[in-house]
C-alpha cells in the first residue's frame, strides 16, 4: 500500500457547513479526528456528554468551550485541553476558520 502525504491544515473546499468532521485514524483504543469549524457554536441547551476522555488542540483559529458547571475557557492556536469523560461541555463559539485535532480515548 503506498504512503500518501496529506496536510491537516488544508480544509476541504466542500466544508462550507459550520462544522466538518474527518476521522484521520481509528482503532479499538483511539479515535483521532480533524474538525473544521466556521463561526460555529453548539445549539442552545445542547451539551456533549461523552463516554470517553477527549484531548483537543486548536491548530488554527480560536474557540471558546463552555462547561455545564459555568466555566468558559478561551483557546487560541496551540492551546489544548483534556476533557474527562462525563464532563458536559459545548462549543460556545469558534473563529471564522478554526481547525481542531481531537483525540478520543476510551
């Protein structure tokens, strides 16, 4: 099988939605995905409540994550956070073209 080089910072032209998810790697113990967000925020009243830990880094752009406990954290390029399983959170807002890398660990 030939090895193919791709660039994680190149957003697909077809990704015009507020968010676009692309799984880069997945096996039984880990899932890695790239998320492209364009001025996105989670719907009012919506909370992610995941069964796995999630490590996320902002590669380009900016974002704010809101936690159900009331905390809002601002994230800029290079900032990362570990969100433990079961911690309810949502995307408060993102920049015009934000690229994230998310690693889900069961």
